[in-house]
């Protein structure tokens, strides 16, 4: 206890330095919107997002140093705090809200309004922050040295190393620019093929690999093992399950398909089989993976909640005037939570009644408490957000059905509750990591919490437009935007409410997930791989292979290895952001009418200029070169 109490932050409590400056707020808001949009785009493709904290911190240091012309670790930290909120809010949104667009496309409900999306996002984001604040002293301060908060610690190390000299912000910006150009060449100008591969008609199997920088970046950041597990799931789908379906059902019409398997293959190949059958198997596997992860986490969840409540009681000590110990006052938090609950119940734009509002407050506080501690133990990437959202949807949909609210309105209400809970869980985890970073560098907690609120508000305002753009350009649930998590949540609600689902296919996925769990493989990654097109996971696998090449090199010591590997993470974060931004830009082009077509069709040069598969190989070479240049070849240049 003495060791924890003796901790001294980098900026001592008696020093008052700039934090919430105009520069940090403006830069943070811009990054919140950028990373929120980029991660929404990424998450709708692969069903997972990546942390924006470290790249936001690196960019923040660059902004303060080269634009504001000063060194200020607390301003850099504030930019990171505000900026990372966008990524976390996007993660919660893409898990659920696209389901409402899918229902609208099926004619079940109307499209959610922009105001409705913003209101739901804002409610979830603010509650995630407010529920976590009372836990800060118990989790961040009293358990310093016990709860590692890996992302928060890593971010503080980046900030401290940048303060002592050197910043890799240029690396992030260069990677963003190169990835943006590559993405525009592939999907904007379309002068090279977006994927290459082979189709074996006799075998009825297909293998393709996409040429997208963001996917290579995801593979590198997630690592070789996770990438291989994702790829293995797709191999099972596209090289085992699809050939089996074609072999035994060639002349049959199988629900939910409306034509024979043979005619579907002849018309649209493996993609038609994936759309009609595989995605239901994948959804069953993903749902089971989420439930398994939740069950495995139950002892931790129960003990976490109990310990957090004990810590919360112990934190109700007399108020302190010390700068590094000031939080937003508890009275304001309680009043804000009550106001939000009334807002949810009374605002017509949010399709949630009084029971739903109560469920949001009760489940939200519970899962925010759990998430805040779990991310401290195992990191944000291992927090069972999907499992907690599934549990909420199951409970909410069942309660609504018992109350007779089991029609389209009931499904939308259940999804709205699940959306708020998913956002609460994601934001509370992000807030915990940010407050840990602030604790180490010596930030003012209350100012950081205000920064989180600013980031959430900015992201909530922007995210509705992003969803509308992407849906208008390509549509959710398509090969371009598979939206695996949202499709899963949609199926869960429909299943509880009594909708017609191909349960045989769903249960095949369920038991595949059970087998994978018994084999000791990461079931969630494997299940997402089953759902995703193989061209997506093959490109992710390429990034994982590049990560393995970087890690297998000989280094002088662990510190040098970590430095080189982390440079790759920064470069790949830039690649993800760069492609995501161009993806959003291309979505804008795709919906702007020009004459008889759209601006996107005007830009398309593929009819006059095409480099075909050869050009695609050059894109692959450029992506691999970019990561290696940022990592193992950068070390050679420094010698």
C-alpha cells in the first residue's frame, strides 16, 4: 500500500500546465471524427476495430510540437483522450445499429433517423463515462501496480518517450497518405483488380485475396496467431462448407435460398452460397463464441463487480483539492444520469420505453463496472463486449416479448437498448485506459473526463452521417460491408421474437464453435473468420505473416525488438486510418449524382486504363514494402 501511495506522476500535482487548450480540443475532435469514421468503416468490413489511443497520442505530440511550437505532454495526452473516444464509440455503434438499416431494407421498419442515431450514441457514450468516473479512485489509483491497464500503460510510455525526444508522428502521417493513395487506385480509379484468386469449378471452392492496406494493417496489429485463426475460419467456410453444400445440394432448393444450388453457383459463384447459407452458419458461431466468452468470464465478472463495489465504498472519502485527484463531482454525475434516463424515456426519437430505460441504467452500470476492471486486467481487445451485448439483447428481447411488445417496434426497442449497452461497455473501457495514462503522466482527471465528453459528443454527431453514407454506397450485409456483428445481433433479436430463421444453419455454426472451443482455439476469432469472405481474412493473414517476419528477426535485446515492432503498429494504424478516410470519401462519390450516374463512375478509369492482376501484385508489394520500411529496414537506415 505504501508503494502505491508513493507513486509520483511525471507532472507533479503542484504544477499547472496547459491541458484543455484550444489546440488540444480542436485536434482531439478532428481525430475523434477521423478515427471514429475509419474504425466504423473497418469494423463493418471485418467485425472488429483497433485501438486509436497510441496513434492519437503520437499525432497529438506532432501537433503540439510542430503546430503549437511547444512540448506539452498534458496537451498531447488530452488530444489522445478526446481522439480515442471516437474509435470506441464507433466500436459500440457498428456492433448493433446497422441492424436497423437491415430491417429497413427488408421493409420491416423505417430507416433510423440521423437524430435517433446521434441520440442513442450520445446516451451510450455519456453513460459510459459517468458510470466509470466513480470507479477511478478504486481502480486506477488504489490498484496501481495490480491492474496493469496495458493500453493505458503503453500510451503513457509513448507520451513519455516523445517528451524525452523524438516523435513518430511523421510515420503515421506518411502511412496514412500512402495507404490513401493505394486505396484510391484500387477502389477509386479501379485501374487494378481489388482482389486476385482462383475458382475451381469442379471442386466448387474459391480462394481470393484482397489488396487493401487496412486489412494488412489489421493483420499486423492483431498478430500472427489471431490472423491465422481468422483465416482458418474462412478456409473452413470457402474451401470446406461451400463445396459440401454444392456437392450434396446441387439440384435442390434449400431455405433460405430461392433457387437451386447449382444455378446459384452458375450465376454468382461462391458468393451466392455465402450470402444464402454461410453467413447464417457464421452468425451461429459468432453468437456462440460471444456466449462462451461471457460464460468463461462470469467468475471474473462477479468478482470484478464485487471488488469494484468494495472499492467504490472505500473511495467515498473527504474531497481533496489536489489537482491530480479531482474528478467531476458525484452530485453532477448523479443528476446527469437521472437526466439521461428521463431523456431516454421521454424522447420520442429514442425507441425505448420506461422498462428499456431502467434496463439501460441497471445493465449499463453493471457492464461498465465490469468492463472498466476487465480492460485493466486483460486489455480492451479482450473485453467480452460482444458477449455482454448478446446477453443484454437476449434478456431485453425476452422481457419485451413477455410484455407483448414482440413486433417490429419491439425488435427496434430491444436493439436500441443493446446499442446503448454496447456503447457504454466500449466507452467505459476506453475511459479507464485514458485515465490510467493520465494518472501516470500527471493529468487532471476532471479535465480528462471533460475531454472524453467532448470526444463522445463530436463522434456521436458524426457517426450517423458515416452510417448513412456507407449504407447508401454499398449497403450493410453485402460483401463490401458484411457488418458481421450487427447481422448477428439482428438474428438474435429475430430469433427471440419468433422470426423465421434457418435454425439448422445457425445450429451448425453453434456446434462448430463448440468444437473449436474444445480444441482450445480462440473461438471468437475463428467464428468471425467463418462469417467473413476469404479474400478479407487472406489479406489479414498477409499482415500477420509480415508481423511474424518482423518478430523473427534477430535483435540486440527485447527493448530494440519492441521498438521496431511498435513502429510497425504505428505505420499500420496510419494505413487503417488512411484507407478508412478514402473509403468514406468514395462513399460520398458513390452517392453524389452526376448526369446519368455518380461521381464515382466518372472517376472510374477501368474502362480505358487497366493494369489487371499485375497491378494488384504491385499493390501487394507496395503494402509489404511500406510495413518493412517502417520496421526492420528503418533500423538499417539508422545505422
